[in-house]
C-alpha cells in the first residue's frame, strides 16, 4: 500500500534500521528493503496541469457560480457556448461540470492560514503554506499566489510565486524549496487543502495519493492540522498524521 511504502521510507530517513522498521510497521524485512530501494513501488509523477481553457475563465465562472443569483452548470455551459457570448469554450459539458465542482471544493476549503510561530529540533519539521494577492501585471490586475516553506528550527524560508494554486504548482513550489535548502525535513506540516488532503473533514487524514507519492519520493512524513485549527499556540501538539510516524 502507498501509505505503508511512504511510512517505511520516512522511518528509514530518520535513521531506523530494517529490523526496527519491520517490527514497527508490521511487515517482513524483505518488504522494508524493497520499499527503501523503491523496487516495484509507485513512482512519483507530477500531476497534469489543469484545463488551461477553463482556467482562463475562472473569474467569470466564479462570478456566475457564486454570485447573488448562482447559475446551474447547464446554464453556464449554454452561456459559454452561445455564438454571441464572445467566449471560446470548445470542451464538453462533463469537463466543465468537473471544473465547476473543483471551484466549489476550493471555495469550501477556504481556511484561515497559520500565522503562529512554531519551533522544532533541527531538520525535523517544515511548514508549507500559501496566500493569494492581487497585483498589477502588464497594466491589469491579476491574482497571484505566494508559496512559503519555512523551517521550524532555523526559521529559514523560501518563497515561490505562481498564477494558480493547482496541485502541479503546489508540488513545484515544494520541490523548489527543497532544492533551495539542499534537503528535506523529516516532516512537513500542511493545512488540509484539497491539493494535499483528499477529504479535509476526516480524521485520521485521508491523503491525496499524488501528494503521498511526493512525500514518499523525498522521504518526508506528511502532517496535517485538524480542521478549523488554522491558528494554534503549539502546532506540533495539535497536528495529526495518518502515517505511523514518530
């Protein structure tokens, strides 16, 4: 299983031996060695980019979907494909409905970002987060996203910028930060955003498979804060993980 593979690799990165890992995870030592060597286990593949055609229409779709008089998906499709509308959408209704569903999930997953200071031992934990900003680009207002990965001990941080917060952009930001720091922390603390957590309201955490593969690839133990705890005095005390990590 993917979570087992990720757990084994994370424990190995913490310096635990094959026998200790096998005993803790409840598997034989051959399974542990295969997971560490990455033989036959899932490989990390970056998630595909979102639908660019619909992504360009995100502002108007959001207005139609969440305005004072919200429109149904079928009505939105009719507006996008009407010859006199001025829009150039050529995709299928099903593709549009999936995208609208994603917009609804994004809106439902809006949460207060963490701002409290946290401290951990050297190399133990990093915290990843992002915030949206409206800036002027080329004379027009545009929404940009600032990704931030901060190390709990040294307080070193690395910022990256994107025009969206799709899963691909989130993963690129994490990888960019790890490259900047020259390594990975043992654990990574994240909010329950849909790009990383499959079901934000469930405890224990149900991780997004692609995010779990990313963590396993870099041997990072993912940790998620409980729902509705955007700000706490002690992050480590409130954080939970679906993996058997120390």
